[in-house]
C-alpha cells in the first residue's frame, strides 16, 4: 500500500493518520478507508482489463504462428512426397495401403 506513496517512514504515516483522524473524525475514518480500498480495487481491475485488451491481439498473432507451424508437414508426415519422383511415390503409397489392409 505504501509503495504508491513513496518512501515514507513510520512517523510520516502516523502523522498522516492523525491529521486524517482530526479532519474526518473517528466515525467517518473507517468509511473513508473502505471507499479508498474499493476505489483502488476498481482501478486495478480497469488497468488489468486494459492490459488484457492490449495483449489480446499479440496473443492472437502468436497463436496464429503456432497454428501455421503445425500445418507445415514435418519430416516423415508426407513431406517425402515433394522430393521423390511420381512413380516412386505411387509405389510407396500402394505398399502402405496393402500393409494397412493386412492389419
């Protein structure tokens, strides 16, 4: 909590508390602290929402990159078809089909 205020010692905090107690009185001080707490909570929530809105497009771009990487055929997943002559590819596919029918 005191990180927002800066480097305050215990004497400065006590002095601020006493001034607030004199100005607002002992009955209104808990209400004031409660409303300040709610305000800080709402501020943090709004800041988190803005941060999420900013990061959302960045995450979508990152995820799109991963999806494209997954769509590229990896070694052994059909990429061999690009480097072999058509007849050899046909022979290998026929061989794989026959082995699949035996199973």
